C-alpha cells in the first residue's frame, strides 16, 4: 500500500511501513442429516479504508503539479526508492551520505534516509534531495550469545528480523568495525535497520543525546560513551554552546587505549523536520515520548492529534510502539497527524 502525494523526508534509515487492511469470510460448515439446520452464512467484515496520506489534489496548498511534503523513515530499494510508503524517482536528486556526495546506487535497503521532493496526483514522487546519516560507526565491544544485541561505541544496538546486513549475525565479533543505521527507542537503545562492515581506519561517529555535561572537564555522555570535546568548537548550536538534552553528532577516535572518544567535531542536530507549514509528512519510527494519544513524539518529532485523526487499530498508543504517521507540518515544527497506524515492521506494506 503506498502513500500518495507527499513530499517525504526520511531522516532515520528505515522504510516507513504501511500495513494493508483486509477482511476475510468464513466458510459454511457441513451439517450431518438429523443434526438440525445449518447456520446462516457468516458475513464477511467490511474492510477498513486504505491507510494513505491525503492526495495532493485535495491537500491544502496542492495543485495539479503536486505538493511539497516531509517524510522520515527507513528506505527500501525496489525499481525505485520507497520511503515511508511513498515511491520516489531519485535519478536526478542531490544525494548525500554521511555528508559526502553519493549516487542513487548507493542508497540501499535499511538506510535511515530523508527524502524531499514533490509528488503530483497519482504519480511517483520526484526527489530533489536524499540525505542519509549513519547512527553509529565504530568497533563492537560486546556481542551477546544469540548475536542479536551488540554494543558499539557505548550504544546498545538490537538486531531484529528486518535488519539488513552485509554479514550474518553469527559472523559479528568483538573488535569488528561496523556502521549502523538505526531508529532510536525511548530509552536510547537503537533498533538496527542496516549493519555493514566499515574500514577500521575511518573515523568513528555517533549521533545521540547529550547527558552528564561537564563544562570544566569538556566532556559529556551519549548513553554509555564518554566524549571528550577539549579544543573542539561546537558547530551549529543555537546558543553556541552544548547543553544537556541536545541532539549531537560526534566524530573522533580513541587514543592510547582509552575508551573515551576524543572528538574532532561536535555538531548540533535537530529532531524536528525542516520544511514549510502545510507540507505533507510521512514518518515512521518509535514513540520516544508519550503523554497521551493527542501529544507524543515519534523519533523526537512532536505529534499532535485531534478527534478527526484516524488511529489504527483504535485505542491507546504507548511508549516504544513503532508507528506510521501521516499528517501536516505545522508552523511550530510539530506534525498535525491525520492518520496513525501501529506497524510492527517497516517492511509491512
């Protein structure tokens, strides 16, 4: 099932998942002679309407040529690129992977990606830009006995059935250097969408939330990783300095056998989606903050709902559920959701 008519940004590299809904009928049971009349045929339930984003032709600000929008989630490479349920032609898009120019062939399954472009009614989207960043890249320091949980640069990484890998899980070992695309959960652990081997001589990178900031020691934590930012000029921070709770991307190395990452760069990152108020949004991720069905975050993006929001299945949402969100970007950076669906796997289309 595809989402139509949105410009999509994919920030974390899993495909936004859409689950098709359908109904089934029950067949009549045979009844032996003398045991009474057969029951009336069961009535098949009425299928729910398809879960799709608002068509560009009817969305505010739309025209026959399409509408702008935002979508975030993991990518899937078919004949075209599919992100957050929307198909995209990326042949002429500007593509950046970890800040470096890349080709469409390098955009592969499982990369957390942001796609921006325009979708005309009933047409495949035309991407203007495709951006993907590795969540964490460095040496594995721990592998559990079932090879479905790793620790990389102090980050807890969980492997699941849909994780795309260029090496089998049993082939991963302590000391291997890997690059991980992932979605963060509410407690900061990462659900891997893709794992690939990485050259050991490349810089390590990690994206996460600052905690235990010590300005005098020039250090902070990202989960269980200690970062030393002595001599580093923080880049892109609104106030020019680092604060606890900031989302940052750090590059650096270990030196002299230390387990503290010596940073070369510390860059500020925004959870919020970029774009203009009124842009359509397609987003897949985990609920990382939950106050109520009307106020929660998905991958750090604040989502609000109204009585008109279609939530499937109906009922309360919860922390750490993986969901598909369709809605409109608001002027304050929040997303006003029109549709939400609980989706266990980003491959459920």
